[in-house]
């Protein structure tokens, strides 16, 4: 797998697309950071035998952002 810096460059557009798809317009920087944390966690826990990383990363990052939206 690539270095995390390479993943950030490659998946930055996906993070912004997730933010758009969730209709997030306030605190975009916070949700972008949440997406980056999700990307890092996805890279750490990914098992290559179980499928494609891009699908796993997308689901993981979107899930992290949805959790961030939920009121506590």
C-alpha cells in the first residue's frame, strides 16, 4: 500500500465528495479532518484479502462523518 501522504493526495477529492453528499456546508474543515482520520484508520485496518481499498475507505470515511453529524 502507498504511504499515507500519497493516500491523502489520492483520496482528498473523495473526502470532499462525501462531505457534499452529506449536505455539509458548515464546519467543512472539521469534517475534512474527520475524513482524513477515517482514511488513516481505514488504511490501518484494511485487509487486502477482503476486497478493494477504495470501497473500504469510502465506506469508512463516510461512516465517520455520519457519526460526527449525529447529535451527542
